[in-house]
C-alpha cells in the first residue's frame, strides 16, 4: 500500500478571502492546476477586467 502525500500549507490560498479560496480550489481541480496558480490567474483576470472588490459594507436600500 502506498503512503499518502502530506499536504503543504497553501500560503497564497491562506491569505485569500474564503470566496476567493473556494473559487480557486474549484477552478484548480477543474483545469488541473495548483490552487496557487488558479488564484493567481483569477486575480490577474480581475485586475485586467477592472473588477472592483466590494468593501464589505452594508447594502444601500
């Protein structure tokens, strides 16, 4: 029987928000990338598109 590989701490993923990390892990599995690579690609795409990250404040009604 083979040994399980130990998982390394994901430094880039740990500094991401929960939604960013979830999206990066999903994208990484779907495309065969590492989570760090997926997070980098997602962040680059957001910068290029001019996407503004919400400030997390209350919604205006």
